[in-house]
C-alpha cells in the first residue's frame, strides 16, 4: 500500500506516540485497543536528544515490536521533530492517546488543539484501564530500581530486559 487507499478501500491509520522507556502494560492496553479500531497503527517512539533514556531507541522499538507482534497491524518507527510531520509523511489522520487522569487531559488537550491547528490531524483520547491509571514508565523504572515488584506492570519480556539492565546500573 502506497497511499491511504488500496483497491478503492480507505485504510484507517492512527499513531500512538510516546517515549516508551520502557513500554508498560498501560501503553500496551492503549495500543491493543487502537489496533482493534484502526487498520494500521503506528507506534511512534520519540527521539529526545536532550533526555538520556534507560533504553536506546532501537531497544525500545525492538521490545515494542515483540510485545505487539500478535496484533499484526502495528508498525513501530522512531521519530524526532513534530508528530504532525510524522503523520503527514505517512498519511495518518489520527493520534491516539491514553488518558490516566484529568491532569493528563489539561496538557493533552492543548497539544491536540495545536496539532489540529498545524495540520488538521485529530487526536482521540482513550481512557486508561483503571488498573493502569497510575502507571508510567518513570514510575516503573523508579520502583524497579529500588527492588520493587513491577511484574504486573510490564510484559514479561520487558521485565526480564529491565531487570537485566538495572543490574548493570
């Protein structure tokens, strides 16, 4: 497929952006739900040169590919710059974001309005599963660093890689 249409059928595309350092069960829940709503879901892993992550971009992308492989319609790519440019290059009309709390909404609404104003890309908000309403990659890393049990917060593969990485730090 080279454009939004294949054999006259509109291909519905969306993007789930984030740093995913590492991907959590909360992220995975939003990606899974988006993959049931769209024909193609891009997981866009943000490159932030100013921020040193625990995992390199390629490691994050590889983990995401492995834990989303069962969906079949998820593509994983990295991006830097404006998300709307990523969307324009791939003819993606929608950004899917998970909302954990009202405080997320305040920031995300401003971002959604800016993205729409810049390019017409829509943002769809999916409320996070209450089980993951408190969850963030930063919190997972902090708890795991101090020896806390995060096995219920990340996929098993991510837990193994995270545990191994923290032993080295």
